């Protein structure tokens, strides 16, 4: 079956612009996670959804970052007024739903802010 | 806060065993994980261990957990060139949702 998919695979934008990154989780997975991976680092947690609601958004770095999951499936990570420091690979993962179930990762979106 | 530390690089010869080490700080973590990341590929879960276990073996992989010292290791027996990748140790937070990753250990396997 299909795994987690993310679009676009690459996004280049200019400083100050708005971007949206999309994640399609595995069908039937109720939990969805966003992580950010900078060069040479491990993934860093951003936000976690259980169904439509954000169960934990403690990793969002500031109010320029926002994520939604209106129907409990596809999620969009939105970044306003992008900064060069936002450049990273944004990873999405999904799991069956119970805490500590395996998280399946997508290939990521590489965001470059010029 | 939670923190996970790993050494950055490891180089071994094909056929040797590799041991990748990790230390963590959150003693309430329920599960500890090892993920593999190959260039251009997504993170792949290799194995995990429940916090009340000391050891878990899965084919060529052996995970050892020393909960007292908060030390986790991954041993890969008979390491192959296809094992070259970055290996991440991760712990789940005490709520069981988010994963906290280490920086990753780059394993290089020389023929």
C-alpha cells in the first residue's frame, strides 16, 4: 500500500514569502507528526495531531508556523514570512494512533529560503 | 529537558561488528528506537526496545539498554556495505507522542 507522501519534494522561496507544505498520511492512521531536520542534525519535533486536533504543538518555533488537519487526514504546514533559518527538510510521519505505535515517515520536503 | 546524544561517526570494515551508542536523559521514556536514514530516502524504523527490557535481538541487530546509566546501544553483526547510512537513536516523551532524536551516527562500511 501507499506510504506517507509529501509535496512538494523541493521548494525554493524568497525570504519573506509564505509557503505551504502538504502531507498525506497512510490511510487509516489517526496520528500525524511534523518534524524539521536541519543539515547534520536529527529530526526535531514540531507538532502532533490526533485526528483533527493538535495534541501537542510545543515544538513550533514561533507564531510564523502553523499546521492544520481539517478532516483528520491530509495536513498542511504553513510558514509565514519565511526566514533563511527556516531552510531545512520538513518530515511528516503518521501512526495508527495509539501512543508509541511505529511512526512511518515520508520522504520529506526540502525547503530552501533564499 | 529531554536530550539524546550520539557520537557522530563510525567507520568499520565489511564483516566486522558495528556498535553505535546513545545516551538519553528522560528516564520516563517508555520506548527507545533506532532509525536508519539513507541518502534520498525517508527514515526507516530498524528496531525498538521497551524500557523494561535489557536486550532485544532481531536477526543481525542487537539492542542493549542500561536504564540505570540511560545508555542504549545498537550492535550490527557482520556489517555490510549496504548498512552504510546515518543511524538515529530516539526516545518517546513521557506522553508517548513525539520522538526526540539524537544527532545521528554516520556509519561508513569499507570493503
